[in-house]
C-alpha cells in the first residue's frame, strides 16, 4: 500500500483537495481519498510531493502507425498539401517500423498518458498495442469517395477489426473524414455497427475546403483529388457545411469523437448537440498550428459547454506525443482557461469519450487511473506555466 500526498490533489470529478492524501494498493487501485482540510500531518509512510497530483492523461486522438514520419514534414501549408505529403510518404515504410512505434508508445507512457484513441489504416501497430501497458481503442479508419471502391475498402477494415477482436483489443470501424466518404461506404460502416456497436471517430472540419466540397463542390480538396484521379461526384452537394451534411449517418446514442473542429461554426456545434447525445469535440492544438496555422474557436466551444477532449495527432504533424504540451499551447493562446477545465479535458473527458469513465480519468475509490505529478504551477493564480512538467508516480 502507498500513501501519496501533495500540495493539491485534483480528483477531477470533485473539488481539489489542499494537502490531500491518496491511498493506493500495490497495483495502483484507489483505496481512499483523504481530505485533510489543508492540515497535513506527515508520517514515515507518507510520500509527499510539491505540486499537483492528477490522474493519468488520455490521448483521445493519435496515429501511432505514422510515427515513422517524425521530422519528415519540413513545410506544411494547409491540409490539402499535408494530405498529399502523407500519401507519398506511405510508399516508404521503414523496416524497423515496429521499433519506431514502440518508442512512440514508450514516450506516451513517460508523458503520463494511460489511454489512447488511436487511428489505424493497417495492422502495423497491433503487436505493440497488444504488449503495451497503455489502453488502446483502435479506430480502424476506412475511406473512399467513390462508391465503386466501397466494398473493397470496407472488407479490409472488417478484416482488421476481427484481427484486433481476436487479440482482445478494443476497436471500431470509422469514417476517415467527410471529404473521403462515399454515401455507400458511410452506410456500410453504420450497418456494421448494428451487429458490433462501438465508438465513432471522424476527422471534422480540419480545412475550410471541406465545407466548400459539400456546399458547391469547389475548393482545394476538390482540386487535390482531381489531380490524383479520385472522383468526388458521389459526394452530394448539400449547400450545407460538411458536418451538417453527415450528422444523419451517426446513431443518436453512441459516443462520437469529432476531431480537430478548426472550421466548426456555432451553428455546426448546435446541430451536432441537437443530433447526437454524446458528441466529444477533440482538439489537437499543436497539430492544428503546424498544418493550418489556426486553432479551433475555443471561446465558442467553452461558452456552449461542450465536452472537449485532447489529442496529440501523430508525428506526421507534431513534434511530441505529449498531452501536457497541448495544454501549454492552449494556455499560451487562451490565457483565461482555468486549470480545472484543462485537466478535465485531458483526463475525464477523454476517458468518457473512449467509454472508460468507470476505470480511468478521475480519482475515485475502486479505479486504477494512474497517478501523475504536475509541477511548475503558478499556485497564486492556479495556472499552468510553460515550465510545467509531468512525472509519472503510478
């Protein structure tokens, strides 16, 4: 048994405790949370840390199989250019890919991450996931803007799903993004989920040209796909934004992770909240700045009190797989954000999005959520600083 105390404990689902104590089993299960009323009496069996004790982080969006692309993207000027670069790089998969993925997995552990919502287009990462102490929910991503390729594409996704299922790993088949999905492929995904209910993820409004595609079939994405011989005629012109055009495909009751949301408007968010019961708006700030040099409308999202979760995206568009670094970027651009909200986005909301709220994301008796020490805090204003660091305690 361990007793861990610190300047503050943030249980996340209840108020912070000054000089609180966590009591844990040897396996890391929370046995008790002691409110000392700020009057801690030290004892020989007590571990005391200067800082804030928080649960393990949840990385709600990653592409760990793209870890071989670290430092490959020298210059990015918008999502269409980025997509073209990624497609060309997929032809040069390194022989030591599994070791590269394992290093990325290890980095996330060191960064205090305990669970990951991870995108896969192939089985490159499956062995690492099977042997990792991190919890992975794998979103098997399928895409084809043409109905003609829907059966072939979906068949591969289905094979990967059953491969993960046989390994005892959580998975679901999901659409890549509105601009790569034909109506037939969309329908095949949701028909599959009738037999195998799961969590959904979709890249959402990461570029302005995604909305243009649905409103009038114009924009950079149309030009990009035409240039590589892909026909987008199967995607209907709706006169509405991309998100508003695809919401009808999603089941009302399931968790839906809408990822990026850079160009999501107030009306888009209202439509999502009205159409589905459990939308999670996943933001990946550092990736957004690298690709689009733009962040989502955080003020609008917070004013609407939506559930925000945090992702790192991949090494193809980020320098680190660190939730703390994402939070530092947010506080640098939006100084009014408070620490409690940021930590809730990075823990509880991500755990809830992945269906893990009964296991991870908060300090509650019976859970085993991991324990992180957050230092470099401005205690006077209770704010993160650019010098804040994370240390894994459990």
